C-alpha cells in the first residue's frame, strides 16, 4: 500500500482584524470581564453582547464557545501569573516560592465564580479553549516544582498536574464557603505539609 507523501497545507496566517471588528472584540472582552466578575462565568452571553452593543452572532464569531470567551478574558491574568513564576524561579527558598505561586493561582481563580470548576473540568482537555490558560500555567508551575524537588524540599512523586488540580479544588472549596475567608490559606497550608519530603 502506497503511503502518501503529500503534506498538509500550512495554515494561512491570521489576517489582522478590521478596525470595527477590533472595537467589537475589545468591547466584548470588557463587558465579559465585568459580567464574569459580577455574575460568575455562567453569566448570560446574550447580556454580554447587549452590553457591548453588538448582536449575539458577533459575539460567537469572535468567541465560538463560552470557554473561548473565558480564555480570552483571562489571558491578562495568566500572563501576570507566568511573569510572577519567572520572578519566583530565582527565589532562595524554592518550596516557599512554589507555595506563594500556587496561592496566587487560588486568588486569581477566586476572583470569578465558576472559573475554578471550569479549570478543573478542562485541565487535561487539550482541545478546550481553556487550554490556553491551563497549559502555560502548568508549564510555569512545572519549573517551580522542579526547583523545589531538586532542592530536596518537595517529594519526587508530586506532579504539576496534581498540584494544579489541588489548587483549583482549593479555590472551588473557598468559593463554596464565602463565610470562611481563611479557608483557602488553611487548605494550602495542609497541602504544603503533604508536599514536603520526610525529615
């Protein structure tokens, strides 16, 4: 049986948006950010479109799924978390740096009701639009985890996937217990005790 040597054609580079399309895109992001902060990530997309002054079809042309819109909204926060991970990668105490960064993720996930649940449910789904959030964060966290393990502070059998699930689970637990603002910190402290190598 002959094997085809034809190559898949390269994907054409994305053309820059027209000025009016860029304005619509930016307005949708602004309104989605406000709606998610106020109502959680299950906020009405029709309401987001209306507040942005466009039709729902325009929203879906830019963001085909809710996760695509969420991913776009959170890119700024993801970039800030990655920048922070780079700063912490030079810290003298690698384990403390790792825990500080995990705490920053919990804080971010707690800013929008429903975000932690979405990140948990898509953490291993490379086809989800939220992989644009999950994958870079996992890669950034893996560097901090590796440093802590190399320093002998964190057990060798701890994986970054486990840590990301734990952090999102802590954020979700804190979201479900708004009357206990110290819960996330307590759970993260318990996680730290489980991470450490035996003396």
